């Protein structure tokens, strides 16, 4: 049987939120991002006029990982881009633990062939 549009849209939909673990005494949930969100994020990090990455892109990357992935149990984002400056003021070592867990979770999701 060949792949249909309806099947692709259903099978490749953004997954439900998952428990990442317990951090700071709280249960933390994460969610996948949509292709639209990923493309938008990547384009916002590129300076078209200078034809290179924006100077602040690397400074904000870890915080944007938190913004893009952390959610409540219903999948509602905990943070928005307006919160990036506040997140940048957090303890870097504490944020390391959280960002590393999100990255490991994402690698696990991307490392598995989803289509099989």
C-alpha cells in the first residue's frame, strides 16, 4: 500500500507531551516542535543581510531550547520568546542539567526511525 496524504499527516503529527523527569522538585514535561516552529527558529538565527548566523544566535540557543520544548502536561508551552532574557539570568549550572536532558531526549526521538 502506498503512503497517502492523510496517513502522512496523521503519522507525522507532533507527538503528545512526555515526562522528561523531575527537576528542581517538579515533574517536567517536554514536547516535540513542529516543522514550522523549527524552520522559523532556524531562520530567526540567520542574518540575511550579512549572510551569516546572527551574533546573538549562539547566546540565545540554549534558552530557546528551553522555550521551544518545555510544556505542561497538556502540551502548553511554559515559556515564550519574551522569557528568554529571564532564562538567560538563571544559574548556568542548573540550566545545564535541564538543557542536557532536553537535548538527550530530542536525540533519542530523532535517532529512532519514526517511519518504521
